C-alpha cells in the first residue's frame, strides 16, 4: 500500500492511497478458497468446488466483497500511519479499480483540532445553598393534606352534594338497547369533578344511599365504537354508598399514611424534596456559568463534517425557508456547541474520565424507580434501543466532566433563601425562554442545561 498526502487545507486532509493488484489478487484467491467450504453446487461434493468454478459463478460479488474489506483495512492503516485524529466519518472517492488493476482511491479526512487546555483554576462560579423556611414546609403540608382527601360515610338518608364521593352500579341503554360496556359495578366518583361523563355528576346531586337514579347524558364524541359516539344514553344507577369529605388532621397518623414515620419525619422528607428541586435548578445555573467561561476561553477551527452533521440535526424538523432564514445564526450556534463539546471531551480524555457499564445500569435503575408501574416499559425501551443507552452514557460522561471542573474551579459558596432562589432562577430562565422562542432547536448533550421555575407549593 502506498499513501501520499495529496492536499491539506485547514483540518481537511486528502490522502491518495494505492493498493497494488498483486495484493488484491492474493486476498481474492484467499476468499475463493474460503468459499470452497461454504458453497454447495450441483455436481460437486461439499467442499470440493474448484476455485475457478466459484469464480465464474460468484466472481463479481466476491471481488466487491474483497474490495470493500480492503478499503476498510487500508483506510484505517493510512489514517494510523499519518497519525490523524479523525473527526467524523471519512469520505472515499474511487479513482481506478477492477480485476487485474491497482486500486487507487482518495480518502478525505477531517481531523480534530489540537486543543491546549487552560487551567481550570481560573474558572469562577457560584454554588448556591438553599435554606428552606418553615412556612414553605407548612404550606406544602397543607397542600398534601388537601390533595389526599379523606372521606367518611354520610348518615342514613343524608343527600349527596358536590364534593361527596359516590359508589354505584349502573346499567346503560342506547335507544332502549344494551351495548358492550353498558354495565358497571362499584364505580366510584367524586361529585363535581365531572371525570365520568360530562353532565353526569350534577344529576347525582341530591341522591341518597339505596336510591335508583336515572341519569341521561351523551356518550363521548370520540367513543371507540363510532355508532355510539355522541349518542344519548340512559344510565340506571343504583347508589351503594355516599361519603362526605372531611378535613385531614395533620398529625403523626396522617404522616404515616403518607409513608413517613411521624409528622417530624414527613416535614423532613418535604424539606429534602423542596431542597432537591431548587438544587437541581440552581446547579443548572452554576453549570452554565462554568460552560460559558470555557466556551469563551477557546478559539479553534471546527471540522467541516461535524458542523454539517450538527446543522442537519438542528434543522431536520424545519422548512427550507426557515433553514435559509436563520442559516447564519444556526451555524454560529452549531459551532459553539461543537467547540464546547470538543473542549469538554479533551478534559475527559486528559483526566482519564470514563463511564462504566455499571454506572449506566445504575442510572437506568434510577429511572425505573422513578416510574413505578412502568418498570417493564423502561427496561424494554433500553433493550430495544441500544442508542438510548449510549446517549445515557454520554450524559453521565458530561456530568462527570462538569463535576471534575467544578472540583477544580474557584467556587464561591452562597447561602440563599427561597425568595432569593426564585429571583435567581426567574432571571436565568427569562433569556433562556426568549432564545428558545427565537428558533426551534435540538440541544446536544454537551450544552443542554435544564432548569425550571420552582413553585413554593
């Protein structure tokens, strides 16, 4: 194999590669011999088909297979020989080929820029520590008590009102006829929420236990059976039970119902949850503060194929006129993302930061625990989508690099109240929202910063 640098412009190098015909013929003959044990042809015993017969039958296909293998092997060798750190997928341009001829092709390679890392100690950022006031915890307690309603049975003969919980059986008819799903047993609804059928709840106001009540409503317009859609329906309801809502007493017993040991423990858990929510948003601000400084500290040429790929990913859901209109801004954003990604990756490589399979599995387990009842769906998703696990690995890798940078940077620790936190988060989110509205965009793993306004409730 003969390798020559045909041209070099910036980060793009064109290599001229020649593989002589003897080398190709040797590999072709070796493959034909291998096929002797694989091919079955009528008139020949297995493994005894002569190479010339195989050549006549499968010659073109075998030649194509051999050339494809040679291209992969020689292009890898050429890149290694010229010590090129490849960015993206190289392009191959065949010049001459054919049986009995030398293989001559041009390999166009974009290389990664050389990056000299700057001291991390020069990076400055603020690490916020949130102090959750007791009044915030008490407000959250009241909200939990309100949302987790308790009901007790009404007295015999007491009528139902809005807010009561009613349990009933029903038998329904359309035009006097039953239909599939026209019967229900032990149906439970809270009057006023109108979650069963529109207009249903109001007609059960005023009923008593053991009453038989006829309710007339229309079935939904999107009913799965088209012939029943929006049809007027009679429901004969047998009232089994009526319960009224009572205010929860926030005490140790209530706390136990919520999964805590006692009221003190429940308050502690609420505080941890609110703190975690604020910390997630505030950490995003700290992270962006660090990333912005890194991004502004480096200038280098961006590999063209990485830029092309990023632009394609950013604009794949946009119309052509939108792409053309924002081309300059999109290109600037794409370059910024790639630059940041390359610098962070360099930090990762230089500091031997790696992500183990165990760390990926642990992250998947966290997602499973966070989606109770949907464990099987999460597991199947990652089993069927290997790229999703790879993307998850990329996210973990990024966070580990950010963690490393944070550990080395000059971090100013600052204690703040929830009111101060709200102002900081709001100020941070405002320009983010404006930027998001200006253009639809897909955010790459490296530059994606998630933050959201946290409600005190």
